[in-house]
């Protein structure tokens, strides 16, 4: 699997493309951003289950607005407005089936609000100028023709970590949102140039993780 300073030449000639994990770095970066965004949605959400009094109260408080009621209707809740008012006031508890729908409405609304305002996600990644750590796993060579495997991409030492990647996150999030793989590739090239002279070996990777 030869490569030069600008990246892999004839990627897949010796079987690197046999592993579905192996993708362009920009594509892997996009996936990592989506995973980090999903973590932000979940980790910042209500932890108590909807079946607990605390969890139900917290969700209903979040949903107690026109947007929240709309989310509940979209989730499939069909009770009358009077019943909803009783739920919000704590005078009536939803049925078991409706509890599940309340939970769905909560997560749908939270997700929508975060996706509609990705500025908070950018701030999270920028981390007040400190940046975000990037973990890079090299291509999986297990299905590569043995004679073409690169020793420098085998073992734990081939996993690279950049502890504080800065200044690229606003553009990266915008590119992820727009589905602009070309821009993500440009950003990925900027990221891996922080590696040593072997950076060209990481234009294709098997995994990218973000410490955020």
C-alpha cells in the first residue's frame, strides 16, 4: 500500500479497501463529529428515567411550552389539552404508554434545539481556545496483502493522538452540517500535518475519535 507525502497512491491496490473501516480521513472526521454531537445531546440530557417522579417532572418541565406540546403531539400523544395541563401541574400521571412517548418527545425536542443551534457545540469543541484532543487509528491492514503491509502502521504505536487541536472546529462543524466532504478533507489535511513526516500515512484511517 504505497503512499507519498500527499497521501495514499492507488489506495486499495493491495487490499486496503477490503476493510469497510478504512476511509478517507475527512469522512472519518465527519463521523467523529457526529458521534461527539450525539454524546453532547445525551450526556447533557436528563439522567433520571421517565418512570421516576424526578425524571418525569424534569421532562414535563422541559416540554411545558408551545414547542414542547408540539413535540409531544408529534411523538404520538393524543390526550386532550386538559390532560396535558394536569400532567404539567403534577395533578395527573401519564399512562405507561404515554410515559414512553413523553420521553421520546423530550429527546426529540432536545435534539432539534441543539441541531438548530450548533454554536454551543462549536464552543464545546473550541474549549475556550484549548481545543479538543483527536485520536487517530491507522488503516486496518488485516486484509491487506501481506507483502504490502506497512510495519509503521501496526501495533499500538501506530495509534496517534493530538492532545489539543485548535482553530478548525467552527469550519469543521459547518462542513459536517453541510455534508461537505471536500471541506472536511481539507480540514483533515490541516490536522494531520501536525504529525511527523509520516503524516501522509494517515490520509486514510480506520477510526477518528474526539475527546469531547
